[in-house]
């Protein structure tokens, strides 16, 4: 079973408190989402494999360590997931970025793909899927299924706020995917919003209604 990490770092919790406030401006909301993603990225990459490399300092030769393998890819789920990309790239600027676009079919309520563009070597990269909110889990599980179909093998999911219902769905459908969660909230309401949550992350990032 993959691990589930609920972030307890004071800086992360402080910034999540700011983005929850309904009177936080779009500008500040965007900045805080990016900063939380950057701090979460630091925690989420703790177990990445390293390999030795011979280098020369100004003083002498030595064996240092670098990230092993093909490095990383960040794949936001459009559109709200875009808000986390800048913070991730601040920590791992060499990462490649893919994009997955999904919408919910009004009849079946199932996620439908409308866009998918991934690095050609996605199968050899550590993939970090980003979406600020994990509510029902429908979009996240569909995006990860799509990634697996396209060859991705090492997948991690990062969200800022999650509902227990979404976490359960992820565990059921993708028990091999690690989850990194900023805060685990109480439940979903009748409209599928996380309680207490922060409203619609996409609308708040981009200033739309």
C-alpha cells in the first residue's frame, strides 16, 4: 500500500489558513497556492533515489550525490492544478511539465478527457500530479488512470485540501500511488464541495465565477 502523508509543517498550515479565508484576494490566493506547493514539494521528494557522482570542488575531488534516473515530471490537472506548477518548478526547475484536461459529463457525472500532453519519456520519470482539491476523487483517479495507460509507472499525487471520500476513492482505484495532502478536511457537502474547504480553487486562482 502506498503512503498517505498529511502535512504538519507550521508554514504549510499557516498558508493554508490564509487561502481558506473568503476575503483573500485572487493575487494573494495564487501566491499562497504556489508557496504551499513549493513547501509540499520539499516534503514529497524526501524519498527520491540518489546516485553517487564524482565532482571537483575548488579544494579537492569528492563523491557527491545527485538525483538518480530520468528526474521528474509535474502534471497538473487543468485548470486549478496549474496554480501549483510554479511552486513545484521553483524547487525542481529541470522538471518537465505535462497537462491533463478533464471535464465532468453532465449526464453520467464521469470525468471525460479533453486534453492530454505529456513528456515523451514519461515512463522513466517520477511523476507528480497536482490538483489543489481532492473532493470526490473522480478527476484525480481518471487522470492517474490516463497516465498509467500512457506508460507512467512512478506516480505521486499532491493536493492542498482533501476530503475523506476522495482519499478513499484514490486508495481503492490506485493503491500504488503515494498521496501528499496539505490538510484533510471533514467531508463533502451535498454539492460535492469540501467542508470547510476553500470554495472553488480554479475560480479563486483565476478570478472567475
